[in-house]
C-alpha cells in the first residue's frame, strides 16, 4: 500500500514522507526536481527499508493530476494515502505578477490539488481505510495584502477539504486539512518574503519535522482541521474575532 506525497523533495513534504516511512508505508514522491527526489528516495530507503518510487513532474501544468494518476496505474501502485502538499506563495503587490505567474500558483495550489482528489478518490475508496491530507496555511484564516492570491488559494484548500470530508463521512476515506504557520523551509526564499516579515516570524517559526509529525498524526487520528502550534492557533482565533480591517492592516504592515 502506497502513500503518495506531492512536494516531497524538500521541506514539509519530505518530512511527511519520512514520517510515513517510519510507519512502514511504501512511498511515491512527486516534485519537479528529479535529482532531489532521487536523493530523498535513497535516504528513505536506506533508513527505513520501505519501497520508494518517484515521479519528477510540474504539477502546475494543466492535466498534471491525470498524468500522475496514469503513471500510478501503469505501475500498478495501490495508493491508500494521498498527501497534497506541493504549493508556493509569492509576496508583493497583485499587479507585480503576470497573468501566467498568478495562474501557475493557482493551478498548483488549487486546481491540481482538487484534481488529485478527484482522480484518486475511486482508488482510495477501494481500501477499507484511506486518507487524504491537504496542506493549506495559516494565511487561510484571513485576507492577506501582499500575498493576496496565495492566501485566497489556501482558504479554497481549507473549505474544499472540510466539505469533502463531510461528503465522504460514510466512506472509508478520511480528509484532513493542516494549516501550518511560518515553517523553516525553502518556501520563504521562493516567496521572496521581505526581511521584516521573516524577522517577525523568527520567534514563532516551526521546524518542518514538527509540522510533519503533527500533520501525519492528525491525519491518522481522522481530524478535520488542524493548525500546528499554539501561537498559530491563537493567530487564527484573533483573526476570526478581530475586525477584518485591522487584521489586514497589521498583516500589510508586516509585509510592506
Ligand atoms: N513554509 C511555510 O512557512 C509554510 C507555511 C504555511 C503553509 N505552507 C505550505 O506547505 C506546503 C509545503 O511548502 P514548504 O514550506 O515545504 O515549501 P518548500 O520547501 O518550498 O517545498 C515545496 C515542495 O513543493 C514542490 N513543488 C513546488 N512547485 C512545484 C510544482 N510546480 N510541481 C511539483 N512540485 C512542486 C517542491 O519541489 P520542486 O521545487 O523540486 O518542484 C518542494 O518539494 C505548501 O503547500 C505551502 O504553501 C508552508
């Protein structure tokens, strides 16, 4: 039985793969970089003795989920755990980015994630128990000037996951959505997060190992919605009770 993890070449996805390998799941790792995937696959096989295969592909391309599913079927892999983790953000004014740049992010963070769920659901339902773990973000809990699209894609992930969990309540498939806060990964480099925002996050940043362990435990416990870390939970609560104009001003102040 395989666990398929997107964005498994580094960061949170790599650590989720390791957590699942510790629990003796065979693994399918997906990301763009073949060389990094090969390294991670070797490391996990050596340390945990599970089977690991990988597919290097760009999940922001249209029909990426269909291509992944085809490859899985051709290899006759039976997937019982689907982890949709690959995603990224880009900091800056909405107008700074081209239509194509914005579309890439929306494709990866939302469209491929949704289509992965859709493509793999029939296979997941054939198991007596199966799991979907979708990675959103603490930015799902408020509008975020300077990361407008990213935060909007993540509230999509959160609400889609919750609704899907409800629809599947009488099925063998459990859906969990985890919303990490600042985590020490390459995310910040790719997003080009300004120094001021990185500094603000320094005191609360979590390790990808800690986030991965909380995520995998929550998934197997059948939890619906999880925010790792007390400060991140508090942040989401404050964003919920505070007037939106204030939370948006505070967030914008950190990023400007
Ligand atoms: N780090 C944070 O502060 C933070 C906070 C909240 C939520 N998150 C979420 O956590 C998830 C994991 O992020 P991370 O922090 O671990 O970032 P990361 O270290 O940058 O890892 C991202 C992973 O996704 C893969 N990926 C990126 N673009 C891809 C594409 N187009 N097609 C296929 N794979 C792609 C990357 O591999 P390649 O580059 O080789 O493709 C890598 O394996 C994301 O959904 C992110 O939004 C992160």
